[in-house]
């Protein structure tokens, strides 16, 4: 009995696991079966693999061919296992040397003509292969650059099943067609949108400062103001003032994008991601969903970056409520019948809202045409539990006038703001090194209460007694005070820092 073996990588969310393929050619009527909990697209690999191998000059066995995907209890999905299945069958038939596949991971989708197509998730698969002691990974030629981002593992690209056969010591006859490049559907590479500069925003100095505080401490923020005040413009520029991502964070963000198939668009970048779903987005679009194993949603794509929800009260109540757990835990677990997918979701939430349905209930409110009950109903869509998790709440006033010509030279640009944010982040990271936290937003209440001065805590107690703050809000105000202290170079917050933290928390001067 001859068994052909090959290894691939499967995913449950962003958690990878090794899939071992074992192919067995036995006596019986011609039949090709794949067992081990494959999904529909993986079950269809039978026809793709059979045709692709024949296109490389391999005579398919006119007997029973069985391929087992181990571990059998783990669900497998997608077409990225095609090439490994082909390698296991070729090994069972004696056309290649399976010894050459030792400590090797094989990934790729095969076409009917034998060509090998690019697949998503190559980067996290390569990281998993390296962590498991694999020496080599064989991927589609179009994915070689992506796999090459992982050091200390050999990467080999193939364009055709025939190349795989020759690579593993066999002989093949095939014709290479045109190489299929990785694109966004129209054959043209798409550039990631550029991030604007904060200096381009006219006025709104107080709001810019509040957003700088949010970036320095990793705090969530809510911007409330009339239409045209610049809320969306300001939010879109927040990634430009955030501290650049470290190497580990860049790999995490790139792994998520690789799994979503968008890595060719963004590449490896130290710019934090920015996601802005439309207000009609469903709960599944935000947290992830789909049949079988759930796929990533907007909050996972915003990992280590910004999730901006414009017109936040217009989002469905169910969609907003799904944010509550990820905001606290920094991850999301999506359970389906075929398994539970885990995805990271440590993002900064930035919401924008009008003060009322028409948007003009500010100042004396003379332009507002809404009834009082409509105003209450509109803003009450942002429930108490959600608002309680928002650290900074800012009123964004309308701009009363503009200046013709160039922008004033005194306007602080994103580069200067980013440098101040990075210095504050470094202070927090050094302070929390023993706790494993990276920013003030992650500090727990016990540490805050134990390390904040009595004079500063007195202000928090007064706000608690007056009902301005809840207990969760008190902890968040103290986190803001620590961020303000870091921004001014202090070792701990004083009364002024705490007063400013409470004001940022409550939208009260």
C-alpha cells in the first residue's frame, strides 16, 4: 500500500492549524473522494485537481482515490488546499518523491488547465509554518513576494502543476499560459488611498487637540456637530497622527489583510488601518459572518487602527450593540455550526453624529426644524452602554469664517502631532511594561485608583456624586488624565489633567 502525503494550512478565524493530506489509491471502481470535513469549495477540488494533473501529463488512476484531510475533526474550507491535494495524489501514484515534501507546506488553487492561482492567507500561513518548524513553503508564483515577508523559511513559487511535479523529482508535459497577477478584479493594481494632513482642516483646534489625546492614549471618541463642520474630514486624518505600527503590529495587520485578500492593495505598511463602513452596514458586516466559518468584518480589518462610524445614530441598533464586547476584550469570537472563528479586534472607535435628525440643533437652535421627541429618539439610538465605553466626547462647532489664500503657518500639521503622540505612547509603554499594556486605554481601574494622587481622585469623586460620571466613566476619565500627563511630560496627572479628562469625557467645559 502506497500513501502520498503533503501538508497545507487551514484557518479558524486568524488561528492557523496544519492540515495533513494523505492520499490512497486502492482497488475499486473509478472514484475520487475527499474526506475530513471539507466545505463545498474544497469538495469541488476533486474536479479541479483531476483536470489539472491530467493537463500536466499525469494519467489519472482508473481506480478509487481517497484523500483524507487531517485532523478530521477540524473544518477545512477554501481552494488553497488544491495544490497540496494534487501533491498527495501524485505521491500516492509514484509520480513524485514524497520525501521531498518533508517539512514543507504547499498552498495554491489549481485551474482546470493546470495553472496555479494565487490564494488569500499566505502570510499568516507562512508565519504558522515557520512557528511549526517547517523549512519550506511552496506557493503560487503571484504569492511569492507575500510569503517572502516571513524570514528564515525558504519560499518556492510555482505557476503550473507541472512545475510542482518537476520540482519534486517527477516528469511532466505542460504548456504555461499567461501569468495571472494579483489585482482587485479589473486587472489593475489599486493604490491605497492617501491620508490627508490635519493642517488642511480649517479651524477646529479644540477638536484636533481632543483627537490627538485620543491617538496618544488609544481612547475611543465621539464627535457631535452640525453637517459640514468637518467631522468626517478630521476622522479620516487620525491615522496620520497615530504612532506608526511596530513590526509585530504590521505583521498582524498584514495577516488580516492577507486573509481578506486585500494585502496586494495595501502591502506591508506602518500606517494604522482605517475602516469606515456605511451606516447601512449590518451586524455581520461589522463583526464578521457568513455560512460555515465566519469571515472577518470591519472591526477586524480595523485592528490596530481606526473604525470610523459616520452618522452613528443611523446604524441599526443591533449592529451598534455588537460592538460592546469587542470594545472591552479586543477580540471577537464568532460561533457557527462548523466551528468558532477567533479574530483580533483591538481598534479605536471614532463615531460622528449630528445633534438631531436635521443636524442644526446647536447654539440657539433657531435653524432646527425637529420636534423635541424626534431629537431625543435620534440620539438615544446610541445606547447608554455604548456611550459609556466612549472615552472622549467632543462638540464640533460650525466654522464661522475662512481666510482666503494659503493656510496659516501656525497650523500644526500631522507630522508634528504624530511626534507628540509617539512620545506620549512611549511614556505609557515604559510605565506599563510590567503589566503588558501598551497604552493608557488598556490600564485597569485598580491600577489607576492605586497610582493616581488623592487630589486628582477628589475631582472624580465629585463627578461621581453629582452623576456626571458612572463608575466605568470614572476609570475612563482617569485614563484620559494619565494621557494628558504623558503629553505634557508629567509623571502623573495633577488636578488640571483630571479636570480636563472629566471635561473630555462628559462634553462639559
